[in-house]
C-alpha cells in the first residue's frame, strides 16, 4: 500500500510458484478526523473486509514528504565504520534529536578504493511507529516500510543518471538516479484537483511550477567527479490526471520525457465514489513483499543502528570518555600530592568541585565545536547578499516582471526564474543584467507563454556573478 496524508492505495497480488497475479487495486480516502495510527487501522480493517482483500502481510510505501535527506561524499570504509560516521554526521545535519529519528542510507556501487556519494535519509520515529500501530490494528503484518517512489525507480529504465518523476495520488515526487542508485528524493508539490479533460488555468500554473522546480534542482545539482547530466525524465503516473494536464506538464519539463502508462487494473475499483484507483507503485511494493529483505531501503529494518533513548549519541560518548579520562588523571595527581600533605579535606572538596564542573565541561566542549564550525564564515564578504542586491538593481524600474526563484551555487553560477506581464519586460531585465559589471555569461534559458488563455510569460535566465575583485578585468575585456 502507498500512503498519503489523506488516503492510501492498496494493491493485492496472488503468488503461485514464480508467477504473481494482480487481483485488485483500491483507493481509500481516510475518514474525516483520522490520521495514521491505531484508530485509522481499525477503519482500514473494515474497509479491506468490504473490498474482499484477504492478504495479511503488507509492504508500506511512505511519501517523500516524510523524509529528511542529506547528500554526502564518504571515503572508503567498512560497514561498521561507515555506520558510525553517518550517525555522527546525522547529529549536526538534522534538527531533530537523534532519539527521534530512524536513519537509513543509499549509495551507488563504489569502486573499492574511491570515495562515493551517499544519501543519508532520516524518518521521524513517531511516524513509523504510528504506521506500525495502524497496520497492527488493521490485522496486517507489516514486513517493510520504504518510499513509494523508490519502488518505481528500479523499473524506470537504464542504470545511468536519470530522473524519475512520480505523480502519486496526492503529491509529486522526484527521484534522482545516479549510477542506478537513488541519491535524491524530493517532494515537488501536490497533485491538482481532478477536473474535466481540458486544461484550466490552475493546472497550467501547476505544470509550470513543477517544471521550474526541476530546472532549479538540475542547476543546483553538485558537480561531483564522474557526474553525468541527466538526459531524460521518466514519468510514472498514479495520479489519474487527464491527458491534457500530462501534456502541459511534459511541455513545461526541461528534459525529454519518457512516459509510462498507468497500471492496467483487471478489476478497476472505486472507493467511496473516488476516481479510479491507479496503483503501479502499490503493485511494485506488493511484488517486493516476496523478498522484502532485498529492498534497498527499509525503515523497519534499517542498516544503521536505530538511535534509542538508552543510547547516547556518539559525539557525546566520546566527549564523556575524554572528560572522564582527564578527570581520572587530575584526581590521581591531585590526590597523591594532597595526601602526602595530609590534606584529606581538600581532596574531598576537589573531588566535589570536579563533579560539579563535569556538566559544564561537556557544554563548553560542545560550544567550542560550534564556534569552530562558524570560524570559516569570518572575514568573508557577503557575496550572496551582494548578488541579490545587484539582481534587484537590474530589474526594470517600470515593473511588469517579478521573480519566483533565485538560485545561486557555491561557484556563483545563478539562475533566476519568474513571470512577466509581457516578453519585453524579460528582455529589459536581460539587458539590465548584461549591462551590470557584476554579471557575465548572461543567457536566456527559456521564455514561454503560461497557457490557459493567460497573456503572461514565464522566463528563466542563467548568469555568473563576479566578485568585486574580478569585475575590473572583465569590464576591460567587454570594452575591448
């Protein structure tokens, strides 16, 4: 079953020998006032019974919106060392206490002696526990919990770098495949409400927003060693959107599209008057139930040890060990000296004092780590703020154009996108950027109509921002 915030899609299969047969797919909107947990599980039990679904084991597909992710590059390491390294990194990467998270990771197949990219992924423990409670109340044995879009990524095509756009029943998700392994999960937005088979203004705007978000993601993608630009986007459609909406989305996407038809359900099911269920992701998850241990990601059985309440974070344990060792040495030296003088009272007072300062020592060490991480920001010009100022000054004074996204990479390559009342306003902005000594390599990515009878145009412009020290020589070259 694939889960959303307001509904789920369930696919039941029958396995006979080496053959798997899809029996039915159903979509179930959650009853009002219920969220994932035991009460919803009781209602789910009744729903499955009315739909004649007899399966007692389930694989749960969770939405990308449940996940916290961080891309990293790690050196060659054995699994135990890698686990300790990633747990240590998670303490600073995620804002939640380690005890509140379940950690997992994905990686491409690395060379034996080479660093490789890894996607560190965290899910809130309370969400996974609520999912388990729901399954238990529904009479289901939950075998695994994995991202729904991941079930489709492995079937999206070649094992090279490419993008998989999953149109789920409720939300749009993007998976980036690198070397055959997903290294980015991203929730891009909600699926628009179903409408008649015609392109309305809301759907056209939605398609443009999805296209702009993907363009921005491609632009900001880290260019690591061996990086290969994505060449296509595979669309996996479980949304039930009309063909006109899918065509508008394809026109808005920045790369050629490989589309796949939705799952052909032998017995199309309707749930409480909802639109026909589309359940390719749920079907793929059901197939994975034959060998759940082969899933690349499972928050019920994570490869990284779970952070429990009785397990102290690694950095804290190291700090306590080092502080304890220092205290033991200090006590030994001080005790030997004082005892030779017969000052037992001073020894006891010193021991008490050391116990009092132990928590303060730990806090001081932690603060020192934070200050050290911030030191790199000292004595640097606020280049990103300067870039924002220069972009603002390049906009035409008469208005008629606005920006919705401004992305600036670490190498000061930038991308600005938005809308304008007319295309001449876009050309005015383009000229303003080209005239400014703060920018070079100013080029139009696209200028296109927004559609739906709207006279506005959408635009995207790429540029390189120059540091003040580099502007004089560049201006001289332009003059020549």
